[in-house]
């Protein structure tokens, strides 16, 4: 036992959470993110939390340190990666430009493709060829490869992506070329498609590998700085959060950078899955609204919904990730008016610098945070533990250009900004639910991130979602989620196989090989045998179709799989997604998948003190004029202090609950209850529902 440390770097703040595993006590804090070198903000956050917890002199008591980072995300979105060269099979030089025939907007003849990450002059064809079974048709011409390596070196390119046809079956040629690069240009960073994305579909595999190569040099430098700083502070080197909801060593993260693109947001989903089990809630939608963006994901049967095919900034990715949608709706999202006289919100953000106008750091454009401040929903004197005094008058002045242009009052404009942001987030929730065959009202809505609890009541009401959970440390939920994550590595291989009893031996053999690969990785990471767990998936389709459905399969015993059960699961999911099923058509296995876990120690939180149904007098600290949606006007409503509320306390809206890290807005008839773990559970329209 000892301490678990989680540090999550966001666009505006770096969140740090420390769990005392002996007592279950949880400490948390925020520090500004350092944009140029996020490792500086990470170390500052650690120093602050260690001082707060009185263990500054004994940092070696931290036995597990997990880090979630937006470094790769921001570098990619801002196009601040490295120059990349691509080595590919002869005849496939232009695959990045050809892409897919399918267009995001079918009838838009003028849509632009995303910028190419590799210039054509830096894409080199290699004389080699494998067939679809992985058999060598044409071997590597080593001298030809050496010549191309020298060209890359002379161009000053320090990162290379190697993507050969059918290398997902046989990686021999890719590995051979990597050895030549290591010999003739050892400073160069190399990304192999057979390591990064060992599956078929050439275009997606190439893009994924190129993105990894694009981000690798800078990410490796950042992680080396973080490792050096951690060592200097006598803190164990961190594990890095993956986009899939698991974690990996810092060394592996330096190689598989593309797996960290959703590092921070995935941690919040992981923490929500942990809480869903504690609360006995089966299906959840998560909404993480921070300073820059809002992320929406789904948890089914208490497990995060993941995908192996997604898009990031219009680029296709073929790697395991939490299935998530992101929009530019954060507290710092900028409001403006267009030529049509309408209010627009986002996706531009004021970020951490200069931040919202009310921060007083030089911001001039109004944001969602400024709107909530004007509407009385944020206390200008206690924001961010009182460390930031908010300027209400500056926020009001920032809205004057919009007011003049659209001829609306200050309150109408501010409420309009909030309404538009709520609409965008509600539509994103519909995107991950309704569009995929799920009804939002069948889910509980988990609200976290510093800004989300201000908006969540209205969003839930719009979607007819009856229950909302606001975690105890909602603003630092992603940092908390890091503490609940397991070590996780995903392995896959493409091998087209008819799903029938005749191919049972093939199924067993392929899964056994994947398990051996996973076991070797966990052994390298010194995961004890009793903490290892292996889960299996198959990507299935009706024979002749172009796309697959991923199905979880559970071995009844080691190396034994039930064909009938697998078919039944596939048909059930196929019918749910498409509304029909064919009981006579043959089913085909496309991809075999196995996830190897190093199960972390159970997180046990200290229970909160219990009280009566009615909060104490000390919990109700004041009243304030707050603009309410229900009456479209200001009303003097009670303000409660969250730290003084006890388990079993209930608060009937309209009311505001203020915490050191967030503010919770309860609209009329919302009924909030505090539980033993410190979560706030809100019944939307609870008073009416009870009647």
C-alpha cells in the first residue's frame, strides 16, 4: 500500500489527483498547463499535491504514477509534427492521395481532403512484394533500400513510416528495412505498420502509421523530459494512458504515439466505468466539458465502448480507441455573431492563454464562461479556490459588439450562448446514441470536467434523460480515472476464415498465438501471473460484405470457443444495428483480436460523513440572483457549499452547489442527493416525478 498518483494535462489546466491507498483519502488540485513543455506543468502539479498532502519529503511513497496527456493531440491538431518519409511497396506511392472513394459529404463537389502528411517527393517505392497469404513473391533489394535511406538522410528527415503490402500477415520485409535504417541512419525514428496497425485495409493502415511517425520525435522528447524530471523529483517514472482506456509503459508510449491521441479523455471514461460498478448503474453516457472542448462517450454494461476504426481531425485511424465524439464546446469556446445576425459558439477557444475575458489575462472575445458569469451562475470571488478573481464588468463589455449587431439585451445574448452550447452537446450525445441505435433516455448521464455541471441539467432535460451523476471530483475526473486504469495491450491479425466448426482449430490456433504475444508483453512489464487477464474479440461479417461488426467472445475454458454462441451474438448485434438478420447466409471472421490486461489494484475510496435529508445551516452559505431557464429571468436562489454537504443530504432546485473545482446548476424541480462516495445524483424534474 502507499499512494497512487494521476496527472492529466488538459488544454487549460493540469489536474493532479493523489489517492492514499491505506486510508482511501483523495487529494486533488489544478495548475495551469504549460503549453511549450507540458512536463513543466506536470511536475508543478505534483509538487503542489505532495505539499498539500504533507508527503513532500517522501515522494518514494508513490508506488504508481499514471499520466494522461494531450501532447500528441495538440501537436497533431496544430500540425506541429515532424517531416516524415514513407517507404512503401512499389506501385503504392500515392495511396495517401487516392484514399477511399467514399466521401464525408456525398453531394459536396467542392469539399477539401485533409492536408497530406507526407509530400510526394518524400514517398519512396521499395522493390518488394508479398502475396495475400504473406508469401514472398519478390524479396528486398537491399542496395535499393540503402540508396533511399541516404536520400532521406540528406533531406534531413528524422522519422520514417514503413508500410508494405500484406505486412500484417508477414512483417519480415518491414523488419528487414528497419534493420537497414538502424545501421545506416541510426538517429532516425522508425514506425512499422506491422507494429502500429497489423490489419488489412491499406489506406487506413498507412495513414495510422504515418501519423505515428509524424508525432513520434516530439512525443519521445517530451516523454524523455518527463522521465528525467520525475527521476529528479524521486518519483517513479509514469505509465502513460492509452486511447483504449488502458495504460502502457513510457517506453512503449514513445514507440506507439498514435495510441495516445485520446489519452486524457479516455481516462475520464475509465473512471466513469469504475463508478458505474460502484453505483450499480449499467449503461452510461459521459459528457466531459473542459476549457477547450467537450467529449462524449458511451459505457455499455459497465464497460467503455471501444472501436478500432475511427476518425481524428478528418483522418482515418485504425487503432484501438474509446468510441468518442469531440466538439469545440468548452468553457473557453468563443462566442460571436455571423452575417445573418445569429450567435455562433466555438470551435475557436481562448484556451489557457489568454483565457476568457473575465480572467483578466488579455482576452477580448466573449466565451461560454463569461456568459455563465454574467448570468450569475459562477461566483466571481471563489472561482478556482479564489486564486482567480473574475472581472464581471469586463465580461459584460465583451458582449457589447454582439448585442449591438443582433439588437438583443445582455441577458438574451448570454443565455443564447449557453443555449447554443447546450444544443451542440445534446446533438453530439445523439450522435453516439440515436445514430447507433440507442435511446438516450435509457442511459444515465455522467457529467464531469470543470464546465459540464453548469450545463448538464438542461442537456439531460432536452434528451429526456432522467438521471445525472456528477462525480465527487468532477473537474479532475480524467486524472481520477487514471488511477482506475489497467495496463492494456491490444493485439490483432487479419485472416479471413469461415465461421464454422470445421475451422475451430484455426480459431484456437490464432487466438493462442495472440495470447502468447500478449503474455510476452506482460512478462516484459513484470506483471505478476495472477494479475494477467486476456479478453478476446472477433470482427465478423456476412460473407461478401465490406465491413464488420466486433463481437466479444468468452472462452468457456482455455482455448475453447463456442461457435453457436458467437453466431448468436453476431446476429443479435447485426439486427440491433440494421433492423434485420439473415439466418441462412454464411458468416466470416475477418480480424482476430485479443486484449492483454495487467489488472491494477482496486481503488477504494473513503466514505463521506452521513447526515440527514436536509443539509445543515453551514452548508447553505448564501443566496444569489441567478438567471433561470425555467422562468427566463433572474431569481434569488440558495447557494450551497459542496464540502459542507453530507451523504444523504438532498437539495431541491432551483439552487447552485459550489465546489472548489466546479459549480453545479440545479434548475427548478431538479432533486440532488449526495451519496456515500461524495457523488451528486440528480433526478431531473425529480419533484414532479415523485408526485
